[in-house]
C-alpha cells in the first residue's frame, strides 16, 4: 500500500510502516542551505557591489535597523543611479565604503547581522 502526501511516502511492507521523504537534488541542497542558515544565529550577510561605479549616497549607518528591500545606498554606474537594497531584515553592522568614492565589482559594501 502506498500513501502519498507531497514528497512524504508511507510504505507498508509485512505490517511494517516505512516513512520515506523523497527530494530532488535541488530540493535537498535548498533544505541544507536553509537548515544551516537557521542554525547560525550569528549569521551575517555581506552585500557586494554588483557592478563598478561611484557611491553617490549612503542612507544608513552601522547600528541602523533595516528591512528586506529597503535602500541602503545609491550606486551610480553607466550614468544610472542604482539603489542597493538590503537582502534580509537585520541591523547594519558595518559599512565598508564612503559616498563619493569609486569602486569595482564585487567589493563589499555593507554587512547585515
């Protein structure tokens, strides 16, 4: 007998119930990453520059609370102003750049704790 509930299966063999959870390799990797993120209470996220440019304005300072999607700074690249936003809720723990300074791609901009 096979009882199906999403990816969980109950297989009954010789009056024994065997519980099985089947995941694709992508689902398993996502599960591992989420588990690791939940275990780490001291988790910090460092946001890096997506492109070379010039830091025009910084809206936040270390110690400020931030919510996911909130703009932290403006990066001008190719004559366009790009908002650099928080990828998660938290507190700005460190800002590595200054307004008016040029920077390269993948330079750390700020850290959220």
